C-alpha cells in the first residue's frame, strides 16, 4: 500500500464495464488490490436493465446495496422487499440473493462489499 497519501478520484465512465457472475452490469469503482489503497471494502456500481433479474447467488462477505435510481424487488434467502432510490439494503454473508428490476428505467445501485470482493468469494445458487 502507499506510504503517503494521494487523492484518488474515479469516474465511473472511465471504469471498464463487465458482466458480473450474477449477470448485472458492473463497474468496479474502488478495488483495494488494483488501486493500491488501504481500505477494508470494495465499491462497485451495478446496473440491472428493466424487467431483468440477477441470478441467484451468494457472496461470502457482507454486502450493502444503495439504490441510486429505479425500483426493484430484493430477494434475500426467503424474504422479498420492494426497494427504490435512497434505500440501503444489508445483505448478510452467505445469503442467497438476487434483485429484480420492476421499473421502466435502469436499476442502478452501489455495491459495498466488506471485506473487499474477490471472484472466489461469489457463487451462483441453483433455484
């Protein structure tokens, strides 16, 4: 990690767009191992198109979604809750989860994962 402080400013438009294992469109904003920063979490911007649902999946770590735009249905284990702009959703470690876009526009949210997300910490769950 850095021995001195440097300001790090990331623009999501300059972050590579990838398709996540859950089928969401993801842009990794802050990834400690890549960005050489000493933070205990990772931060990504996710997008789910109208009428789409992410695949049911588990993440070994705790996760928080913060809804920036749109509306959806959040599924965590046996619970379902409608979610919309300005809401934060806590997802406990190892929970079976997915989110469905029930609106007419993109569902855009931040994903905060603690400790930082790694590919080997996520798996698809059979429905």
